[in-house]
C-alpha cells in the first residue's frame, strides 16, 4: 500500500506533463503552419503583381465636339489611354500585364479584350484599335461595368490582380424625361455592381471629366458625384478623380499606374514649351532599384535625347534599359531603367511644341540580415529514482529579423518523497493541508473562451470604428529642401497611404514626417487634420503646434499661419527651410470657390 501511495503522485505528474507537452507541441505546429501560410501568402503577393486592367471610356455624344462645349473634342482621353498602355508595357517588375478597352455610350462594346503588353507590336495593334472612337447616343456606365465584370469572370484564375478605370463626363442618361423610379433603379444598380467588385477585391478608379455643361446640371453634383465617390471608396484602393480640363487626364492616368504598380513618384520634373533646342536636367538619387521617365510630347516629331552622367546617350541597347516605342512614332515615350546611375541627367529637347516628363521610381530594398535563433526543446520527464535532468538541443533557423534571446521556461520538478514522511494507517496525519489542486483543463478553457470572445468582439468594434473614421487625403510634394536633407524628405508623399486622421510634420523624430532644423532656419511643428464640414464632406486643415518648445514661422502661400486653416489644392506650405505643395484634385473646385470669395 505505501508503494501505491508513493507512485500515485508520480503518475499524476506524468499525465499532466504529457498533456502539457502535447498542448505545447500542438501550439507549436499550429504556429509553424500559420507562419508558413503567411510566408507563402506574402511571397505569392510579392511575386504575383501582374495587373489586368480594363479601361472603360465614355464615347457618348457629349464627349465630342458639340457646339463648342464638348468635353474632349481633341480625344485626349485616347492619348491618356495610350500613355497608360505604354507605361504598363515597359514595367520592369518582370510581370506580364494585360489591358483591355471598353467603349460605351448607350451600349457597351469590348473593343480590345485583355491583351498581354509583352512587346511593341502588341501594344501598337492595341492602340490602333482605339484610335478612332465613334459617337454613341446616351450614356450607360452600368452596362459597361457589367460587361467588365463578365470579362473578368472569364479570366484564368491566378492570372494576377484586376482593376477598372472608368472615365465619364457626367451622369447616366437613357431618356430625355427619366422618371424618379427609373433614376432610383439605375443608382441601386450601380451600387450593387460596385459592391460585387468590392467583394472580389477589384479596385474601381472613377474619373469625372467636367466642363461648363456638366456644371450647369445640378443633378450631377448633388446625386452622381456622391455616388461615384461612394463606389470608389467601396473598392479600396480605388479612387475618385475630378478633371476640370481634358489635359488633366494624362496626369490622372499616370497617377493610377503609379498606384497599381506600387511605385513612388517625384511628379512632373519637366514641363516646358520647346521652340528651339534646349537642355533640361533631372537629378537621380543614389540607391534606386528602378526609375521610369514618362515623356509626353504634343508632337511626335519632337526629339528627346537623354544623356547619362557618364556622357553616354540612353538607348535600349544598354543593359537594364527598356523603351516603350521608337522616337517620332508616337506622342509618348516611356523609359524604364534598372539601377539608374545617380547624378545629373541631361534631357536635350528639339522641335516645336510642349514636353512633359514624369519621374517615378522604386527605391532599393533593404538587405535582410540572417541571424541564427536557438530554441531549447524539453527532454523526457524525470524518473522517481534518478534526478531530473534537461538538455537543450539547439535548433538553427534563419530569420530575416532580429533574433530573440532564448529564454528557459522553468517547470515544476517533484522531488522523491521519503518513506518515513508518508503517514501510516495507524498514525494520525499531522502534515499541513496540501495545496489546492490546479484547475482542470476544462475549467481553464471556461475562463479563456469568454475572454477570447470579448477580445474578438472588442477588436471587431475597434476595427469597425477604425475603418470608418475620416482619414487624410491628398499629396504632399517637395518643392525645395536644404541639401543636407537628401532622400530623408520624400519627393511625393500620399497622405492616404498612412490611413490617419492626424499627421504631424516637424523637427521632432516622433513626427510622421521629420524635417530637421538647419543652422539658419528653425523648422516649426505643425499637424494636418481631417475635419468634417456641416454637409458631411471632408477637408484637411493645417495647425501650428503652439505647445512645442521651439517653433518657427509657418507660411501658407506666403501668408503667416496664426490659426487653424483649411488647405486647398495647390497651397504651398513653408516650414523653415522646407517648402511643400499640397495637392488634392477632389478639392480643386472648392479651391476656386474659395478664391472667388476672397476676391469678392
């Protein structure tokens, strides 16, 4: 009997130890499986960035010449589409992008199916099919969107990401006297289409081309502009753009390519009229993985020659250089250069007309450091006669992150119980009462499961509030900065990428954008904040942080900032030695109304 009493605690310990080991092993397997899934998923997301894009172009009667008020009689929408196709065609990320084109008016037609942009011949044939669009009566964007949905449904699975770019100049029109019920049905239909795109993670970029005719129709601003904005917001990272001039389409289509390919952009680096031979300069920063120069010429005969810092002329025969088309063949030239040589690049222009050059780039990725990580593994449980021992078997695993310091987890080891301390049946038990038994596995889960449930509910509520809060929008472009800043100050900063409602700028290292002070100028501390207008619209304001210990002067359009001020598209912010330009196409109309009020 004493022998049984002596073995009973050891058996209970073994069972509990085995149970704990089993739980640890299962948790380790699940963690490894989750980590492997995440690594495969991230690797797949990084390698499978091929874009399948459908361009939906409005060719209703109002887009053509119409008594001097046509939205785009010069067909700059076709030039913008050509620029889009050429840009994706020379993307040097190693992916095969595909583009299709749908023309619509009262009806929708798939003019170009999804076509790989693998060479100049394919791109030339694609562009030839969209050169001469025909007028169409009425405007039915819902039919074009449904045709795009059907086209994507027939695409091969795993062929890459999908996106839509919709260009229109107003609102759906199908009758001269539409009823309220018909209008409601059309709006409901468009919302349902956008929801289906959102469910399939297909971003929708909507461009509204406005003119005097669209401004004269209050229904567009009151009903359809909020609808377009809602549809684009449903399909993140889709966006809604306003174009007041057809020339703005080139810049908008360029920005959409930058968004889809994940590039960074310095914006327009050359915008000039060419009357005689002239030379312009482009600064190329060190440590760029790839740089793209997007050139748009008003006349294909304008000659653009690019000279590298070492004196060589840029040409496709140089390793790592791609070009979209031959010079003088089209109005657009796209140059993609892998690992471009840093320094000053010369751009020699000759001919008659105008030239615009955008500069986009991929920064060089940081090199990961592989550090061995040692993970101790437990050994077998102790026996009743031998002392408990544990040995650590180091397991080497390469990890691109900083290695964590291995820590030993102590486990309770029961010591052998002497026979003399075990009370016999004839002796009274005078030992102190034993500690309470540890809670069972079931009772532990009874505590854990409600806690996890509350955690999930609280996290869901927080995520709901987080995703529905107002966020900053717009772009900050660097106009000038001290030479010591270097690449620390990005040339283009998209505020929407930070998904914040408040963005701090200043010399403090904890600021979202750190602008160090110089010996001659003190950089003030300011913040950008999103606000809600009484009508529910969002706008961005600039505020000077008065509580900052050292604060310089803040200028907006060369006027001192004394209180919180609303920012408009094109406002120039001066912060010590730095000058930044705020751009927001959605607020361009608001900016014009603001200046009219000031002039009045």
